[in-house]
């Protein structure tokens, strides 16, 4: 579930089924460790948390984004 609206190349999202901060942290750690992409888990002013991905490198390809999505999906399933 996307949790932000912005014209910037940043998307913040969390699992619509819940899971909380521990799940978000675990997913982000695995994605980074496997080299599938780089994401962070910020804490927002309202106390909420979400995974944040920013794609702003002009050399990014559709394959790079697909690898990130696949990594997020794989990590979420663990």
C-alpha cells in the first residue's frame, strides 16, 4: 500500500496486511543484503513507518526496478 503522494521519485509503502516495524526492517535488511536495491525505513512525524524507495538515477533500467520488486516480494514472503 503506497502511503505518500509526491511529484518526487520517492515512494513510501507498507504491507497492506500489516506486519509492523519489525517486518519492514527485516524486508529492507534482506533487500539491501542481497543487493536487490537500496531502501530505507524512515519514521514519520506521525510515528508511522514505511519502506521508502527512491529511483532518481538516470541510468536505472526497468530491469533494476523489476529486481527491486522481486527482492521486496521474496523478502516479504520470509
